[in-house]
C-alpha cells in the first residue's frame, strides 16, 4: 500500500503487485527498518488513471497504470 504525494494515477491509495516497486516507495526508520503491508485488494473494473483524477470515473472501481499499480478510492475495497 502506498499513500504518498505523487498522484500519477489519481488521488487514492496506491497498491502494487510488484514488491520491489513498493519497496522503493518506502522510507527507513531510525533503525534502518522499512515496513510493507501484504494486502488482498478488490480492484474490480479498472481504467487507466491520470493525475487529474480525484476519484474513479462512474462505472469503474479503481484506476491503474495498466501494469502493476492499482489505485483504490474507498476503504471497503
């Protein structure tokens, strides 16, 4: 799960199916440790996202980069 200032595919909570990519988006604590959640996410019907999106378009459940990044907009997902 990635929630950070970059919003390339919309304003939401970011997930990736690529752990190495997610690792790059983490920061170390004072002990040099990093934390990552392993989650099962219901993405439903997706559409390619862009930085102007504040929520998913009607008829879609989440946005994506078309590859391994998925953005959800509701906690229940």
